[in-house]
C-alpha cells in the first residue's frame, strides 16, 4: 500500500517527512514540483527536490527553510570577489548537489534517475520523483514583465505584483511514467496534496498532461492540507498570490482551487470556522493541528491524515 | 619596458610574484601553461592559471602549493556522500573560480578575457595571459596507456612511468595574440623562463606555432631558472620526468632542454659545480640563491634576474 504525496518545497517537505516517519520504507512516493528549477551560474538548480531530499535525509536547515544545516559560505564570498552573480545563495555543501546533478544531466542521465540515486545514497526511505523529466519553468507575469520564478521569488523578494502564473514547456513535458504508474497502482491507498503553494508548487504538477483528470476520477481517498492558516501562509508567497490573483486569502480560497480534486480538505484548528463554506464546495473538511513546528508535529499530522485515509477520508 | 615570463604552476608563480613585487604595475606579462587544464565534474579547471592568479593576488595556500589559503572543504565532503568523483580536491572558495569561469566560457567568452577580468578584480598588477585561448591538453604516455595530465599527476600521484609527453590539440591552438605581441614588442626588456617543469609546463608554451622560433631569434636577454636544485625538484614531478625521459636529473639536464633558447641559465648555489658543463652548451650560467622560501626570497631572486637582464644577461 502506498501514499502518493504531491509536494513543493518547505511545507511539502515537512509533511513528506511526517509521512516518511509514519510509514514503512517505500510506502510513500513523493512527486515534487520542478517548475521552480532553473539554470544559474551554469548549474541546474532544483530547489523543491533539494528541499524534499535534504529534509527526508535529515540534512535540511530547518530555520532557513532551504539548503543544508551547518552550511558554510566560502563559495559565495569568493564568487562576489570574482564578480559572479550573487543574488542566489548557494552553500558550499549544497553546491555538491548542483554540480554533480548538472554534470550527470549533461551526460544524458534523467533527472528522475539522478534523484533516485542521490536519495538512495542519502538513505531516504520514501521514493522521490520529479514530476517530469522534461523542463517546465514557472513564469510570473507582473506589471514589470515576465519573470522567471526564482528571479521573482529570490532576486526580487516576491515584490512585483502577480498578474498570472504560467508554466513554460508544460505542454511538451510528460508526467514522469513512475508518477502515472503510482496514480494507477492497485496498491495506492491515498493521494495527499501537501500544504504547498497551490499556484506555483501544486498547479505545475496538476498541469501536466492527464494528471488533473486522473486525479478527478481517482477512486481512492484524496486529501489536501491547507498551506494557509488563519489567513496567512506558514512560509512563502502563497497569501500574496491568493490576494493578487483575486482569491480569498484563507484556507477557503485554497479549498476552492481544489474543488473536484479532493474528497477531504484539512484545515488547522484556527480555521475551523470555515468548515461549512468548505464543505459547501463538495468536500469534507477535517480540522487538525496542521502547523508543523518540529518532527513530532510532522509525524502526528501525518498519522492523523493516514487515519482519515483509512476511514475513506 | 616589460618582462615576459613563461610559467607553469607553483615555481612559476613564485618567481612571477617576485617580479610582480620588483617591477611597477603592468611591467610584467606572465604567459601561463594551459596544458594542465581539464574538465572535471563539468567544470573547466585551469590549475596553472589559478596558481598564478591566487599567488599574485595574495590568496594562495603556500604550504599546499595549490588552491586558496584558509580554504574549507564542505563541497568535497558533500560530494563524496552523493557519490561524485572525489579524487581531485576542490575547495569551497576555489569553486567560485571554476564555476564562474565555466559559465563564462560556455557563454562564449575567451579564457584570456575571463582571466584578465578576474586578475583585475583581484587587484593583480601583472598581466596574466593563458598561452592560448584554444584547448591544449597534456597527455602522459605510460606503459599503462595514455593518461590525461591531471589523472596521472593527481589521481595516480605521478605513479606510472613516463614514456613520452604529448600535447593534444597543439597544432590547432594559436598562441594568444597578446603573447605574440609581447614577444615582438619594442619595449620588451627580457624573456624569463620561470623555474617550472620543462616537460609539462614550459614545453606546451614553446610548442605553440611559431613560439620556439620566435624565442630562438629574439634579440633580447633570455633567461631561464632551473627548477632542479641539487638533483631534486623543488616541487612536483620534474626530477622523475627527467629520469624517465632519459635526461640527467640535474640543472644540467634542464639546461640542455633550453640550449639555443636562452642566453643565461640560472642555477642555485648548490649547482655551481655544473657551470662549466652548462656554459659548454653555449649559454652563460649564473649562480644565484634560487630557492624561494618566502616573499623576500622571491623578490630578491627577481631583482637578481632583472640585474642580469640589465647587464645583457
């Protein structure tokens, strides 16, 4: 029996870690957004995959929300002195990931194969799949023009107003075959959409050919966890995007994005009052403690979600 | 008036630093071997250029003889855990050089342009020129087969016997135009062959089309400093190569390599006894303290060499 988790970066990685701890080895497959990937300094950077990999390997910097714990920064200091582009921080240890992945990609190996090998070397029990082996690149449309996601997110600190989000290359990108297999597997127990940004973490995954439809017709418990708690995002620009794209800045606003896709929408106790409106969308609303401050929180939330799935969500 | 120095790695960088200190800004042009360059982990590594750049910028690790002082090694530790090729040590700060240079080369910029920009950013007063903008790759022919230079030198620790040395690509590589200009400049005061390995540091420079001939007919003082002192190399495999390639393992053996190319051959006091045999080759033999233990030694040797040049070598 497997749990299929759809995830972006930090929030997704937290729940994926909880599920990893709550399940036995190999029971969780995490499909990770690659729309945030970009080429920087000639290196292929895959921020969401790295966050999930580092988190599940116990190597993540938990305070920072990205990169590795105990990281050093000699590379960035030297890069600045040489006149290199220094707006995107790459830690010294983290660079090993980008350099070795870039070298292997240039040698013709698929991102999924590299990711699987690295996860195995780091002793990760869950299966981590990039959503696709073909490039999909999230573009933020703003009044100042189109911006590649990391330029908007990191370089411009989410400043420019978001008019729309699009995913360059998504028509040509195929969902990873192993992702499709996991969706169709007879052993699939439940689908879990992690508390990730619906517009830039989950939408690219759902936008791959056939995925949205496959999930709509899936006869398994389908659950999503709200990344918005009490009207604010736990991390990242989800609240700003909800507002600027004309949605309610609330768990309800997120629930509306998933209408028809999930059977159960999980909100935090702070949002219990939204339950009637969420259930009016045609989904159950489960109220749990969704804020994951430590590993015990993550595992507790994961077990509660598994219990919902067990009971048919 | 300019001094044109031909250099490889450590020994060449030491004398280049001495000349840099003894001359005024811009008076020294250092032409550096690129035969040791190689692609590793998808990065373009130029060990001799880096040693000269780091040395002249005051950033070199003097004990180690390569890389940067105060270097950290988080990248290598992480690379090993990810299964990357870890036989060639790349320090965290050093990586900035390789990453930014590789990115700029891929973008179409010439190695000479990148090197000049980086030298300027690091405040280096001498001009540093790669011998060519086209790739030349030193190959060590051994009983175990042909080995790329860094594989023989670093990975195999100079173990396999050297049967011959060749320079792949040298016919197609043009000497850097600025190198030719410096050789022909009316302001050229002297040519100095640094105490570098004659077979793998100086031979590739001399092997570029027209260079050997241009030096043979050059009507300026031409000096070379022996990298062999008392029958041993100060650093690196020069002595082993002399022996295995059938030469005398001595300053005399090196002097024979430069017969017809230099007017004056500089040996250390330890080798004063070789003077008659060296002068029998048709060159003067100057005896100086050539072992450079510290910056004062480097500048003293440089000033002594400049004095020889001043007196017509």
